[in-house]
C-alpha cells in the first residue's frame, strides 16, 4: 500500500537544515519539500534547488510560506530566539510542526507552544534526535522492562574539551538564550529524563561559568573564538532533585580543561543494575554474588518498532515523525516532555543568577527560589 504524500515547508535553511533535516526527509518515501524560507534568499534558493520538488517556492518571510494551505508540515530550523513565534504561527495556520532543539529560548515560550498545539489539535515535536540511537533505544527498553530497577541516580553528559561553535549565532546570548547548556546540555538532559521516564522535578541548583570565553587565540576545534562576541557561558553544571527523590547531575561545556569528554550521553544507576554510554553501552550489575559488565551488540536488529536497518538517528527521526503524521499517532518526542527540559534549563540559569535553589510545583513548572 502506497503511503500518501506529505508536503513540507522548511523555515531556516542553514546548518541544521542542510546537515540533518533536509537530507533525512529526502530519504522518506512520499515526502515532498515544496517550500523553503530563509532571511538570506540565496540559502533558500540553494535548498530548493537541492531538495525541493520542481517549482518549489522560495520565501524570505515565513508568514508568506504559512499562507500555502497545501503544506501539511513545517520544520523550524532557525536560531533559538525565533523557535516559538514561528512554531506557534505554523500551528495556528493548521500545520504540524517539528522544531529543532531546544524547544524555545524561554520556558514561557515553550509552554505557549504546547498550549497552541493542544488548542489547534496539531502535532508538535522537538528535534531531540539522540533518542533514536540504537544505544538509547536499547537502554530505554531495559528501563521499561525493569532491568535496572528503580533508577535513583543519573548523570547527563555534554562535555567538550575545546569545541566551541564559532559560526552562526551560537555565541550570541540574545539570539540563543545561552551557551553549551541550552545547546548540547539540552540533548543530554532530554536523553536522561526520557530513559528514566521521570519528568517530575522537585528542585534545581545550578552554576554557570564564563572562565575560558575571554581567552585570546584559543585552541579550538573550530578555530579561535572572538572573546568580544562570546556573550554566553562556556560551562554549566546542575544538581536536579526529582519528586521521587532521584538525583540527576548535569554537566555541559563547550570548553573545559578535561580529558573526560562525553556528549549526548547518560549514566543511569538503579537498584538492580546500572548503565552508561562511556565505551559503547555498558550494563553493570550483580548475578550469583558476582559483579558483571556486559556490552550488547547493537550493530544488528533492535527494538522492532524502531528498527530501521542502517538508518542514522536523523533518518529514523524523520521516518518516525512522518509515520506519526500519516497514521495520526503521537510523535516519539512529545512536546510536554520537551517543555520540562526547557523549564529545567531555565531553572539552572535562574539558580546560577540568584545563588538559590529553584523549586517546582506539582504542575512541574518552576515558580519559586529560596
């Protein structure tokens, strides 16, 4: 049975669109990218020529793109500051939305996105593609089958030694809302909360640092940064307590003087066993009064629902998102889950600014500091 065609509009034709979204969508059968928008017209024209259908439309104003009623889905691939207004406008215009991570610049904006999706009845998902890795899916299944028992301690890892992104607006606080915490820490936190299946936060304590951003001619994977343009933190760390007493530590840095480097990874410690992603996926536990460590072979097969052969995580994200639209299912990354991630990130920044813990209420929304 041939699947129906899904027509998609791309808003933002920069790095994440060209490096991830458009190439993966191009591999999904029955998907047509019919419209492209970027404030730099040449970028939209190039994307249309590379990935668009014949006669694909090109825009510099996303509101004009949204007027096309034949477009069913919009992918938002712009800087963080514009995630919420574009996503909300797209939902209001009757379109399903995949917005790149992080969900929004602020938690208030993220909640507005969730509320708009509920009111319009349209699907909204966020581009947390690390969930679709084989090790992530296998670990998620282990937790769901209670192989680890009660997970009461976890670590969210997002640490680079010296890999500060020096292109685009990554270093601009006004455009992005923050640095490594909101950029790569968001992936590690999402992965940790999702594998734990625990989104009920009690309190957050955090610190952010601007220690290396003033370095002139710094050694850096992407070339030296300009200290005058580096207006976001270079490192952030947090201690998160959940309502059930579980603890999560979060570490996020673009530039840290360490050899202990891991990104978009999690460590889980449960009452029955533990797991980490330090050297592939490793499961540790006790059996017959002996300690053991195992490393599952994740090269072939997998959880049947998610298995896509040799798909990349980005390809799997695109395929499952389109399947959710065609078959009217919930997306893998639910907007309500992404909202909690945004609330925690904002609480970390708030705690660092005030020097106080940030407490959440029963609705899982940060409200007070003390």
